[in-house]
C-alpha cells in the first residue's frame, strides 16, 4: 500500500488543486489507518501489551477521515463535471463532443457511486467509534450488515463496469 501511495505521489495525476490536496490527505489518512489497525489487532491477539480500544478508535477515526475526504473529493469532482457539461462549449453537437459528453456523464455516475459507497461506509465507521460520538454503537446488527453490503455491492458493480468498459475499449 505504501508503494502505491508513493507511486501515486502527491496527487500528480489530478489536475484540480483541491482534488489533489484532498487526495493527498486521503492517502495520508489511509497510511495512518493501517498501522493503527494492525496494532489494535496485535493487542487483541495479546501479541502487544497495549490498550486495543484506543488503537481501534484511532484506526476507525482515520478510516472515517479518509471517507470524509473521499466524499468531499467526489462532491467536488461531480460539481466540476456538471459545470463542464453545462458550459457553452459543451453544447456543440459534433460526434466527438457527444462521445466526450458520454465519457463525462459516465465519470459523474462513477463518482456518484463512489460517493454512495463512502457514505454507507462512513455511517458504519461512526457506528464503530466509541459511544457518545454521534450515533456510535446505536445501529442494530442488521443495519451495519446492510450498509456494508450496499457499499460492497456498489464497489463490485463499479469494478465490473470498469472491466467491461476496458474490454470494449480494447476491441
């Protein structure tokens, strides 16, 4: 994971400065989440002699932060893409502009699915925080499972759609 983040760098693939900054902060939150989760697990397995509850809370907080940053990123990207579709230059009806419009609409759909997945995961992340924070610990097990299932199905759908789109592009 660290090598991926290092390769991804400082969001160099992103054109928008806000998206780049939010992506970098999201990567940082992800990188801090993993060691905290491993320490919490090791404490629960009695490999490390530390209070696992604190480490679980910290890892869940980093998970929530990562999700919040992902939500902010998706909302910003959708806003920018919708502005792009509404711009006067987007109204030209040439064949090339129609295919570009279709690609922008597909990206909006993808960002909206990511947004929904992150929202479902964020609801669960808050549930797993220590009691007293928002709705922490108040979800019934069926709701936790439903939110996790929704998030997973959205991710599987996106992956299937992406691999189907890659196959169409290759042919």
